[in-house]
């Protein structure tokens, strides 16, 4: 049996994408890898926040925006750039 993306609810897709962001962060084993992973994790969560925002899932968008900021606090300006005002609040 095959399951396509169209067979899943949007929140299930968010969870799948978020799983990979979380695993990327968990797999970092030293400070250098942690810094590199934080950049990737920020990007993953930013994409998720934008995707959720695009499809009208404002609460999920805010949650992923907050996770992005937690990964890279100095990049909050990018959230505002993409119209994710109030992200993480």
C-alpha cells in the first residue's frame, strides 16, 4: 500500500518535515556541527513556518517560527522579512 502526500492532513506533513529538522539537530556531535546544524534547522523551520502561513495555519506558522528563532536567535529579522510578524509570540 502506498500513501501519497494527498492522503495526509497538512499537520501530518508538518510533523514529518519537523521530524527531520529535529533529527538534524540531535545528530550534531560537537560544537562545530551544532553551529552548522543550527543554520540548517533554522532554514527548515523557516520553510515550515512559511508553508503553514501560505496554507492558512497561523498557529502552526507561529510555532515553527518560534523554533526557527530558538535555533538561530540572531536571524529573527528574516522572519519579519518574509512577513512572519510576531513570530514566536
